[in-house]
C-alpha cells in the first residue's frame, strides 16, 4: 500500500525553539543542512525550507519560505512551513538540532495518517514537538495562538488530536535516541 503523501519542513536557521533554551543555536552550516535534506528526502515528496532570512538558503533545492514571526520561533516556523507545504501532512525537523536516526524518522513516517493533527514522539509521558508530523489542520490554531502572542508549544500541542509514539517503541527503533526537549525543561516553560 502506498504511504500517505508527506511533505518535509526543515527549520533551516538558528533560532530559539523552546522557552527553556538559553539562546538560539548557531545557524546550521552546509553539512548540517545536507544531512537534514538527506534524512527527509526518502520519506517526503517535497521539502520546504523555513528561515527568517530565506536569502541564506538560495543554494538549496526545494521551496524556501520566510518566517515572518517576531521573534521567529518553533511555532512560527511550523506555521510558515505548513502554509507552503504541498501535502496535508508534513514531517518537521530543525537542522540546527541533532537529527534523529533514519529508524526514528521511519517510525514517524509509518504513523502518518489523515486522522491525526500531529504525530509525536513521547519522552517521559510528554510529546516532543520535534521531530514530528503536523497536519495542515493545525494552521488555524497556530494562526490564533501566534496572533494572541501565545508561543508555548506545549499549550498548542495539547489542543491537537494527536498520536503519541510510546518512548519504548522509539527506543526499540533506536537505542541511542535522546529527546531534543528535556521533559523537565518543557514543563517549566509551559503555561
């Protein structure tokens, strides 16, 4: 059976992804961007590159979109990418962060289905906002949250019809997997 079609969204600049981050990570260098492209290419039919300054990505194939959020953050990047994505669902990851293994990304890919607003990896009973699969149905909620100045990913994710991939299944796929967002940090950053 043909898998449900999927776009990929790569957050391709350095930005603060969580309120718990002390500072924005450095701008990804070309090898990091290439690794991100290679990671998503077998799983998605198209790639959307998101950056606050899209001119930094002109060397890359795919659709390049500008994130106009001020300040640009995780939610504004997801919003910009989903708005431009070709398919209803998109695999989202950040090139500036450690990339998950192919096995973890394949686990997310196999879970993509039209009934979910989001598919997330679980860590300590908490959904990880990246890497994850988001449906375009999230656009309306994202627009409302961003318009109201609410930037917490946890509050946004709790409102979604979501599927969590249990942490033990993620660790079976990749015993070296580590969540990008520490659960204790996420809780302190959420409303």
